[in-house]
């Protein structure tokens, strides 16, 4: 095994990996957590290079993944891990290589049937746990389905949404307590993105917390604190399916209107989806629209507190917000990685990648690559070329919601600056145990009069 495990024997771990890779959803989450326990503080420079493996969720929970990725960027930018907890995979950590993989979708497939877009994806799955969605498809199906929802994110529609987002942001911020600590994630980031999602789907606003709960469920499927087994988590996702199936069938019968469900219900490439495919595409839009933006909103507050000179600069010149927003997204990199499967033998960074090998693009690492981004390891709100980052990906899967995400961040910061002299982080942030979504679960802050 490549990690510094402190738990069970290699045999136990191997059998768990085998069961998980075969798609067994009844593997106990606690058993996995115990078998793969590590000391997240261990020094990646103190072990042999071939053992470095940044994919362990615990590293991300404790914010110690940075040094692992840095060592790979410095010493082995295209790096093979024989036996991670997700099975064997290549780590791609430099900006230019990430861009190359992302741009060559013919060589590196996103298809769910081949393993999909996250480490740990199970190939050839067709049961109720398979979630086909257009981010896990190649052309032509990907292109046709993406086109169905793309109009929602067009500049014209976004300018219509702007005033609504501003009004809601204002109401959320005006309702916050003063001079007492509260969790910014729950009261601001989740609220704003939850309300936005309910609008995009045109479902009742009072159901927005259900959407958030389902989004969190996907992230927590393997977390013993939430579910005994992944299957238990899926039972909750099946409630999500039942909820959306109702709207999907209803909207098929109604004239087309401008919401994501109606768009899916009326286009020929998405009006006949199986229950799994409906759930898959709904989850894609929920997670895409929720976790990412939410963590950028929280990540910005944290970064500005960690870099007080930048906060000062912002307070003196709120006109910097449009430049700051992409910098926050780069800095947080809420999607830590996307994975692909090689469709043929190919070369990358001088290494031979074999057909069917899994390849992981660490976006979060590309965004710290000094060869591509000047002073990449510093948070600078007025940097030039701040939109040059890996956080939205490249090529045909580049984030379809990127302008909406930026607009939400821009508006929330404009409204924050109108109201509060400072959003002060007054407690320790709590991260997310995931090497897929780079998230913040709790951010204690205080607003002083
Ligand atoms: C800061 C916020 C966001 C970040 C960092 C982000 C990041 C990403 C990334 C990295 C990808 C995959 C790119 C690739 O594989 O090349 C992606 C795809 C996608 N995102 Fe976002 N995203 C954000 C916000 C949103 C929002 C607000 C929505 C919409 C509600 C959204 C919906 C999607 C969808 C549907 C895809 C799949 C696109 C495709 O496969 O063609 N995202 N996003």
C-alpha cells in the first residue's frame, strides 16, 4: 500500500478495495475508515516518492493535502499510484498537463461505463446505483444533453437573474445576528445557493433545504458519521428521485417553460430518461450548483481573513470585486479533481499511460502551479489574468454554470461590503473529508457593530 496506514492489514484493505471496485454498496463505512486510517499530518517528503498519494480524504479534511501535491508537482508531475484506496490511478498535478488531458476528450474519456469522473467510480455499472449524467458522457450524447440546459446559463438569462440574487442576498445578510458567533456556511453560503437552486428548478422555495440535504448526501455516502453503508445513503437519494420524478412527469404534460426540469422534460435527448438517468442529471445540477458555489462563498471569507492586507485592499477599493471573484475560485478550487479513463495507450509528461488506466486531474494543484500562475501560492485579489485558472476545467466539459457562480459571488460581496465593516472569522473552520469536493462545513464568524 502506498499510504502510511495505521489501521488493519494490507490484506483487509485489498479486499475492501476489491469489493468497492466491484460496486458492492454494502461495505461498512466504518470498516473502510478504520482500515484506511492515516495520520493526516505525516510528511510526504519523508517517504519514498512512489508512496505519495494525495487522494486520501483525511488529508483534505485536515488541509494537509497541499504538501503532497506540491511534492508531485516538483518531482513527478505525472505520477502512478499502484494501490490507493480508490484503486490504481495516475495523478496529474501541473497546469499544462491538466489542460492537455481535459482538452483531449477523445484520449481521456469521461464515460461512466469506463469509470466516470471521480476517483472510485465503478465501471460497467447498470444497477440502481448507477447515475448516468451528461458530465459522465462523451460526445455525441454529452453535447446534446449539455445543450438542453445551457440556455439557463446564457448571459441574457443571467442578467435577468441578477436582481433576484441581489434581493435575496440582501435579505439573508440583513437577517444575520450581530456581535455573536454563527456559522457562515449554514446561514449565508448554503442559504444563497439553496434559494438559487430552487429557482433554477422552479420548485417551492421551502424545499430548498431538501436540495441541500441531497447534495450533502452525495458527498457523505462513504462517511460513517452519516451512513452505515453507501447503500443507506442511496435510500435518501431515491427520495430525491421520487421528488423530481413527480415534477418531470408533470412538466412533460405542460407547455415548455424556462426552468431546468421543464427543459429536460421537453428536449428529445432528455425527455425519455430512465429513473437512474433522471436522478443522475438532477444530482449533477444540484451538486454543480450547490457545493461549488457554496464553498467559494465560504472560501473567500476565510482567505480574506488569512490575508488581512488583501481584506484591507478590498475595503479601500470595492471596485476590485470583479477581479477578486475568480481569484477566490482559484484559491478555493472547490472541485479538487476530475478523473478520466484512457481510451488508448498514450503518452503524457513522458509517461506511458495504458488504455483503461484511470487519470486524475488535480485542478486544486494546477491552481498552485508556479510555472503557470505568477505567485500561485499567494492570495492576491487584484492579480492580472485572475480568470486564468483550472477551477472550471477546460474543453467540452468546462463548467456550464461558471458565469452564474461568478455572478453570485460578485453580488454577495457587493452586498456584504455595503453592510459590514468586516466579516471576522472567530473560530476554527471545519473542512470536508473529500478529495473530490474541496469544502468547508463550518466557518464560525462574528459581525461586529
Ligand atoms: C465556483 C463554482 C463552480 C466551480 C468551481 C465549478 C467547477 C466545475 C468543474 C471543474 C466542472 C468540470 C469541468 C471539466 O471536466 O472540464 C464543472 C462542470 C459542470 N458544472 Fe460547474 N462549477 C461551479 C459552479 C456551477 C454552477 C453554479 C452550476 C449550475 C447550476 C454548475 C454546473 C455544472 C455542470 C452541469 C457541469 C457539467 C458540464 C459538462 O459536462 O459539460 N457548476 N463545474
